[in-house]
């Protein structure tokens, strides 16, 4: 029941917006080339479902592969940054600087260096998703309970035991928070990567629709990108519930209060 209450306001806003949109297009007789009605967009999505499925699978594959790689690289880098002061001072400023370089600028260069296959696209998604995972993980690991760490050290715990028993469990909430942010970026990063070239993907579909002045098809692609991003976000939320049942229980307890 709590989940329904949380979702219902957003659902109501979306439905109201779609209904108003549909009525406004008909009432003001807005040309479909400028703003198609939701019913027209839905009809176009049904008509092109097989074509859209192929493009969506390409984009989703790039996003998932890049996100998985970013989880591994970001987790390792975050652990290194939190454990070694020299690495933190040397590389953390560089990571921050690289995030200010637009990915639209890097994408063509990466494609020139590594070709037009799926590998450079996965690399671009990894770069997009890597930063929030690495920074959140490093920050959480550095904020571990120092008193508990000192207690375990006095009992002869090794560095790995401290990491496994204290640092990693305490860092999981922040890690999954960064992963949720990265998941919302993953589809967007995959679409950006397709800007530099490719034979399939949602960006290619958008480009073809734009050249044909098919605004309705462009809206279909935009809605599909949003839905894929939401699905990845919800997948990460589900994984977080599995990995941290104690954290979810505490959150629900405090929300009930």
C-alpha cells in the first residue's frame, strides 16, 4: 500500500499532462509536425515496434555493458582513493577535471581512436557512469566508523577484514546511491556514443526521423529513452534492496515514525 501511495501522485501528474496535451493539440489545431498528439505518438510506436526493438536493444546493450564495467572500475578506483592518500591527492582532482569535458567532444575522438564498433560506445558509457560510482564509494569508505575500526584493529583484524566487515557494509548505501545516478546516465551516455557513428541505436533512429521531419517518431524515441532509463534505475533500486535488506528495513522504520 505504501508503494502505491508513493507512485500515485506521479502517475496522476503524468496522466493529467497526457490528457491535457491530447486535448490541447486538438483544440488549438497544432500541426502534427510541430507537436504531435500522444495518440499519434502511440500509434507510431506500435507501427514501428519491430524497428524500435532493434535500435533499443543496441542502445540497451551498450548501456548495460558500460554500466557493469563502470561498477567494477569505479569500485576499485574508489577503494584505492580511500585507502591511499597519495592516490587520492594525485588522481581525485584529475577525475573532477575530466567531468567538465563534454562527452559530445570526447565521443568523436574515442571513435577515431578505437573504431566504429561497440567497444568505443561501451567505453563512453563507462566514462559517463564511472565518476558518481567512484566518488560516492571513496567518500563512503573514508567515512567508516573509526571507533569500530580501532576496536577491530586492537583484536588483530587485517586490512582485508576491516574492509570486509566494516568499510564495505557501511559504504553500500552510498555506493548504490552513486549507482542509481550512474544508471540514469547510462542510457544517455549510450545515445551520446551513437552520435559519433554506428549502424543501429536510438540516436540513429532520431537522426533519420529528424531528416524526414517526423516529429512523432522523434517523440517515440525520446519516450523510449526515458522508459529505458527508468527501468535501469528501478533495477538498481531492486538490487539495493537485495544487497542491503537491513538498510531498507531501517528506512521503512524511520518513515513509519
